[in-house]
C-alpha cells in the first residue's frame, strides 16, 4: 500500500527547529494537493532530552542520545511494515559523542521491530548542500553553539573537503551562544527571534564576512529563524534545516523533491 518511506522528525532539540524542518519538508515537496504529501511523524519530547551543549562541556552526565532514543521507541512501536527515514534537526546533537550512540540504539530498536531505518547525518547533508549552492567557496564562516564549536565536528568535515573553517572571535563566542540560549532574549527562550538576537547575529555575520568568509553555515537550527534571508552581505547563508529537509524528501520519494530555487545559489 505504501510505496514511499515514512519520514520521522526527531524534534524537541529545540522545538521550533522541528517545526521549521516540518515546514521546509512541505515547502520542498512536489505534492499537487494534500494527499500528495509524504507521511510524516513529528516527535517532540523536549523535557526528556538533556541539553546537548551542557553534555558536551561535561556539565550534564546524561547523554541526549538516550532521551531521543526513548522518544523514538514510542514511534517505532506504532508503525509496522514501513521503511522510515529519520532526521534530527540539531547541529550539536550530531557531535559524535551524541549522534553515534543514538544511531546505534535506533538501528538496534529498528532491527528488533523488523523495521528498515535510514538515519540521515544533517552535517554531511549540509556540506553537500553547501557545495551545491556555493561550489567555489573555500573560506566558510561558522556560527554555532559553543558545544558544536568545541566538538570540532564542522572543522573536521570542512578541512577534509579542502575548505577553511572561520569562527567568530573566541571572545565573541559567548555572545553568539547567548543569542541562542539567553533565558530572556535568546531564541530558545523566546521561541522566536527578538530584535536583540537578530541585531547580535547580524553583527557577528558581518565579522565573518570581514574575515573573508565566502559562505556562512548557520550551524545551530535556531539561527535560520533569525537570519531568514538567503544571502547576507552578498554571501550565501547555508541553512542545515533546509539541507536536511531536502535530503529527507530525496530519500523517501526522490521524484517529489522540488527544484532548488535559483535565488538560493551563490
């Protein structure tokens, strides 16, 4: 009966990132009407998933992989005979210390339930998306949480691809992190970008442009909620949420993947 794979969003990290991914999947699907859209389960159990940065910095002993896997178990118990593609819209979650254990446990649960699961790596998909929209870019600006920056995961991917990672100055990393996490004006707290967060992030993007960045990866899934344009200071912004959305459609039903808008390309 089902010829297309089921999509599963491992959301709640943060909650609005999952909503943004869900919307991007719909926007990038060639559907022709309601019934043409892909079957999708959006899992968002934020309270049970520990903070990714706090874990990576050694301030929380609970691996976020455990909370995400526990939520996924609820989904897997309710599907039968379907192939599924899973995406987690959180850059920091893809640090090896978190993503590796999650993939291992998810595949174990899938095998036990007789389900074929495909788990996409958002960072790999982001790198491929970067190459498609800015093929000549070598110097790549990175705006990330402190946890993602300390993990070095983007550094390794970009360096392996022959690119040069550029970060905001070390003394400004706390400001970037605050734009995401501050309990008053950070995007996670407000659920939407307040004027102060947008101002801070635009200023930090300008610093990266001044350093010679030829593209900027918005390496936290809250950041595209604030920097919504496709280009800033005449350089492309790379949205990992969009990259993951398109990859999920590609894996589930490639014929339904809408063409990429020319406005996104460098």
